[in-house]
């Protein structure tokens, strides 16, 4: 009887280890797959939304990201000030 219970226990342990290994592999694959393809980006898929993005979407506000220096206005003027200096004669 003891041999049978030790065999069953061994099988349960092996099955548990197999399950943990499978879950670990899936988790690693999800970590590797953090970047999304261009097609997924064009479809509007988002990987990780920030708290700000979640709140804005809850309010029905869409966020438009500035991608050019002309669209960034204020911050680009600040960088220009740092680059040229603000010395006046």
C-alpha cells in the first residue's frame, strides 16, 4: 500500500512540475512578445496603457501624439533656448 501511495505522489509531483514549467514557458513567451507589429499598431492595438491613457479613454478623450517638432511647440522652444542660450546684449 505504501508503494502505491508513493507512486501516486510521485506522479502528482511530476504532473505539477510539468504544469509549472508550461506556465513558465508561456509567461516568458508573453514577456518576449511585448512589442507589437506595425499592422497591429495600425489596427489600433495597444500593449500597455498608462494610467493617463486609461483615464482619458474612460472620459471619451482621444490622445493625439505629436510626432514632429512643429507639433511639439512649447518643449521645442525650450530646447532651442537651451541650445542657443538666452543671453541678451
